[in-house]
C-alpha cells in the first residue's frame, strides 16, 4: 500500500471534543439524558456489561497493535493522538474481517478495533483518518452510548416480552440510533482534524461506498450523487427517515457530503487556526447551548423537506385555484 509523504500537521493543543461534535450529536446526548429511566437503565446495563470479558475476546482472537505488531498503525495512532492532543490513547486491535469497518467499544476504557479489510485497502492518510475517527469517538465519550446501543439490541427481545417494555425499549433505541448516526458525523470531523487532508477523508467515504474501487470513481460525480440525494421531494424525505430508522451509521455518500459541508462552512479552517473550545472549559459548557445548537441544526436539515412541502402546497393551491376559477365560471353561466 502506498505510503503518503510525511508532512507537518497543526497540533490542536488542549482541544475539546466540542470542537468537532456535530450540534445534533450534543443535542441527542441531551435528549438521551432526559429520557425517563435512562440513567437507571444505563447503570443497569453497565453492570451487565463485562468490559474485561470483551477485551479478553479481542486479546485472544485479534492482534493488539504495538511497536512490533502492525507498527504502521501504531505510528498512525500516535500521530493522531498528538494532533488531537489526546490525554490517553485507547488500545488498538486488528480483527480478521474483510468488511470495511472499525468500532470503538467499552464504557470505562474504550478499545478500538479495525477490520483487516481496512488495513488491506487504505493508504496511510486514509488509515489515519479511520483511526482518528475512532479516537474522536473515544474522546467524545461515544463508546458508552454505542455500547449501550449494542446491549439494547441484544436485550430487545427480552424487553419486548415485558408488559410495556417494548414501547419503552423502542423509544430508547430510536434515540440511540439517532444519536449514533450523528456521532458518526462528529467522529468524521475528528478524523479530518487529525488528518488535515480533506481529500484523504473523502477517499475513505468513496472506498466505503464502493467497496474499495477508488480507481473507478470520480470525485465530482460522487459528490453530485450526494447532492441529488439531498435534493429530494416530500415522498423521498419521508422514505429517507424510514430507511435510516434502524441504522447506526449514515450512508457513506451522505457522510462525505456532510463532511464537505463542514469544510465549506469555514469551521474546519477556523479550528485549524486555533479558534476552538478548550478542555479546560468543558465544565462550564452549558447543555442549553448544545440544545439550541441542535435545534438550529435540525431546522436546517429539515428545511429541504419543508421546501418540498411548500412546493407541494404551492402546486395544490394552484390546482385548487384553477378549480375555483372553473367553478366560478360555471356558476356565472348558470346564473346568466
């Protein structure tokens, strides 16, 4: 696999995860905490989840990355950690799995697992993005909720058999899935801040969407496809909500489009320039501000659907107006 030439990257000293967290990610976390019984359920699931057992599974079945095993990945994790000024680095494992994917799991000490298919097909900058994406999850505390989602999926059958349990489980799972999709957008931004190469980040999503066939893809056409997905009518807007209801990740094309939108907004450049929140101020961050930012984000997201509804209403009004003119004409002739 081609190795990218070394280059200097800005070190984001003391950066808070709030710098890359999508507004709807923070808002979803606020919503999760407000769910009735959420804290109790989180504690119960934490007790059921044996984090040591999960680590032992990967310790016995996968390869732990260090200076001698997958040294290239060890170097990339260190570089990503230095760029994001991570207080500590999670353990990194490579699992024998041809699927293109990686995951961060664990409630107390998250671990990162990268599939061998990613190692086979991605170059250094792309791998750096993937690893930093997972590091972003860990630094944001996403692993807690991702682990809870997986446990909820496992326990959903049991909860459904309890009177009233199915409805409550569905509400919590819907909130967790929504949060999970938004957390992926946040982690993508963390990956980009560590890589500091938008082209590499976009290549990752293009490979994820195509199964690694980057040579057969054109970036302009790929993003045009994402634009077409965004420009949907009312029917498609409803269908998209149904299609992603039980998905933990947004579609790859959508992720690329969202990340490009963040770059184009100027926020990415602003953070690289040093204008970002610091971890030392995290304790003073207000949840109400996150909720307001989330509301603005959702408002912008649904604006397209509102435009589609507005167009539909305009067309309906036009038809009704034509019918009214025709009826008025018929009534006038009758009176005459």
